[in-house]
């Protein structure tokens, strides 16, 4: 099932980075206008990408003894450094808000509790919006991805051939029913739409596994899948066809974009752009909420226009995130890898 030769999918990294930028633009629509009206659909492609990459990297190892430990260790190393950094930024923002205007937002004790819970990817829905992760809303996707990865590893024999096809079919029917019920696929961030998020994550992740194992490739160059992603997420959709449009993206366009991205690799200048987009993708997705929240909060105190704040925050993120990747995330992951591998080696029986 897995490939004996591990390759790095640069176009998929580029797609992840472009999707993260589109999510950021979607989340600042209140300041810049609705530029990316379907930005929430990027999450579905993230789940497909996750399933594809995990199947590519771990299928062979999960079929052996102790494979789930390898995947669990890898996921912790990948997620935790930026989860902690995001929590620190959220805490600093909360403390600053308390000093400047203690009447705004949640009480500091409740907000601090939500931030502390987020470090362990545990939901704590407080506040009027009932977000699962009120301190950093996009964390719901990361938490579900982690739980799905664990289930995939622990129940790996069930996700082979017929078992995989059956669970994909069931999750797809479930997701279609929820989209029809809510009239949109913008599900998962809050308590009321939690099960919609589970369905989105399950279907996308499993479809990614199927795409990887099927090895279906259609080489069209790296530009087309990126253009399709931008087009689908930026296209203005009337409310009357929102449900159909979201289903078309989830069940057809998103898997197709990932398949096309896995089929072509960039060269030259395109490769350099792909490296940059891959480097910023995770940190941009994880940190844009607390950083932009802090910038907008400061801007309100200083009387700066929302549009100016949006532009400043976007520029700051695009400059800061590659630095975070190079100077913080990579070194911390390397340190954690060394510590966890040493601990695993110390527990291994001698001889």
C-alpha cells in the first residue's frame, strides 16, 4: 500500500500554503470585504491532504508492530510546538486586553482556562459563540486531525480495501446529509456544528488515503491545481446554490485538486515559491488568529482603520511565518525528535 520511496510533494505543500492564505483572507472579510467567500472550504482540502500524506508516509509502518507509536510521536512533534506558541500569543493578547479594557471579551480567568486547554487540544466552549476553541478557533481542525490520525493508526486493519470503502461511503453520506440540513459546509467550529466537523474530517481524511493508495495521477503542471483552488474558494456563490456548490467542492473538486497536485512537481522559480508556501502554511494557519486579533485590538485603541489593520496584519504574517518556521518550529521539532527518540531507545530491550 505504501510507497517504498518517500517523495516530497512540493505542489501539495504549495496548495497548503495558498489555502492558508485564503483562510486568512476569509477571516478578515469584515475589514477588507468578501474576497474569498468560500474560504471555509479550504479546511476540507486540508483533511484530504492530511489523509494523503499520512497514508504515503506511514502505511507501511502502520502495518507492522508498534506503528501507531511512530505516527503518534510524529504527530505530537509536528503539532505541539506551534500549538504552544499560539497559546503563548493568545495569553499575551488576553493579558494586554485585560490591562487596556477589562470589560471587553471574556473574563481573564475563563479565557486563560480556554488557552490552557488549547495547549492539549482539548475543547473548552465558553462565551456566546460556543466555539470549541474560543482562544484560537481554527484549532478545531487540528484537534480532529489528531484524533483521526490516532483512530486510523489504532484501527489500521479496518482501513484496508472493503473496510476503507465502507467507512468512506458512510462518512460521505453522513456529511452530505449534514450539509443538506445546515445548507452549507461551514461546520465544525462550534458546539452546534461539531458533528459536521467530524463528518468533514472523516470523509476528507479517508478520501486522501484512497487517493494515495490508488496512485491515480494526471500530470497537468503545478499551476492548474493552485488556480482551481483559488477559483473555487473565491467564486461568488448565490445563497440559493450554496449547498450544491459546497457538495461539489467536497466530493469532486477538493479530491481532484489534491490528485492533480500530487501528479506534478514545480521546477525553478515555481519550486522556490512552493518552498516558501510550504514553509508558511502551518504557522500561518495556526498563528493568524491570535496575531491578527492582537493587531486589530491595538488598532481599535489607536483609532486605525480596519482596512489598514488588515493590510498590516497580512504583511506581518507573510514576513513572520517563514521566520517562525526556520527559527522556532524546525529547531523545536528537531529537539523533540531527539528527546522522544532517546526515550524510546532507552526503553528498548538490550541485545
